[in-house]
């Protein structure tokens, strides 16, 4: 069997029935854009040298993280081919992966954050921009934010429940918001809200009259909201950072306030505190230096 034929069967019978729609779309895109280069090979011809050459060609022009995702999909498809009996063995174990580089965390300075907050609180478009403020004080991902409804907030208990996420989708009728379970099991979580944010949200709810916290009854797309944030930064003359910088800013401020890593990890929905430690090691170091300097004041 040729690899291209197996990919079609694998996507249709193994991935689509079990994976999230977004995951299936991602796998299908990788198969179409990248793995199709191996399509004319028979499964038994996909030896380690053939696969390593394929990986090397992509490593020369793509980011390491992207190449590693391609390798993961390749490995998953070939392992399933072996378990289905259409291939005797798979050779991905001998592939040398490119070294991944953890992207440096980018966050807003305290002065930049203050400018963002002051503008949002004084804006006539507060109903649309309030999601940015909410991310600064909860660390929500953009998909989690745009999936939030007012029912997800318990104003009496002062908590926000993350039970779903969303991403952009298009069909015959055009754009539609696609709701799905959270990214991982730990992404489903309950976040305590600062009292000051609760007051802002209560006022926003009274003025809203809609279902979603951002957009009311209108479906705000992820790309549209990212664009809104880009324009806001330009308007305030703040150097451009992606929407995810709001999440990084939240994490950095909480560490500066002395929050322990275990608590922060649970609020962010990370798999474990090690992920949080690795990602925010620089912020932690600044906090450690501050604590050590306080200790040093005891020296007379």
C-alpha cells in the first residue's frame, strides 16, 4: 500500500472519529502540506534513511517546533499502520529530531498594563474590550475567553469556571464559532476572581443583555479579537505583542505578588507545576532576587 492511500484511510477511520475537530483539521493539513511528499512511497519503503532525509529537508526551512509536530503525526500514522497489519514495522524511532527552543516569554510592563487598563475602563467600547482586562487578571487563553458566557461566572462565590473553548470555523453558511472541550483535562478549571474585577464584570453584565461576555449575542471570531487587540496597542503606542502576552503578563504579575507556583499552575491550567516553572523561570528569578535582597537587609 502507498503511504498516500494509508494517510487517507488513517485520517478517515482513526483520527476523525476520535479526535477533536480542530485536531483533525490540524492533522489533515499536515498530511496535505508535508507528509504528501512521502505519498508515492510504499509503506515498507519508509525506512529510517528515507524518513531522516525528509525531516532534514524540512528542518532546513521550518521552525524546530513545527518539524517536531510533523514528526509526531508521521509517527502516529505509521504506528497505526503496524497495529492494523498493513505494515510490518515502522522506522520513526531512528529519526533525529531538531532541538526545540522555548520561546522567550513576552509580557507587558507594569506601565503598559496600566495604560491598557485605564483605556479599557474609560472606553465607550468597554463591552468589547473587557475581555482583555479579564485575561490580565485570570490568565485565560483567547479561545477560553471567547467561549465564556455569563453563566460561567458565579458572582456570589466570586469564581469563574472554564468548561469550554472555541476556535474559528467556516462552513457553507460562512463563519461559525466552534465550541469544544478545554485544551486538556487540567484546562477545565475554576478560577477565583479578584474583587475589583467582579465589580467591573457586574456592571458589564448589566449593560450587556447578551449571552457571551465578549460580544453579547454576536459571534466574535478569534482572529477578529486578535485584530482588535493589535489596533488597541497601536492606538496606545505600545509595542506589538500577541494576545497570549496577556496570559504571560498575568503569570508574571502573580509571581511578583508572591503567588506560589503550584497555585499559579492550577489557575493557568498547566499539566503540572514543572511546565509553569520552565516557562516562567526568568520571572521567578527576579522574585527570588527580591526575596534574597530582603533577607540581606538583616546583615548589619
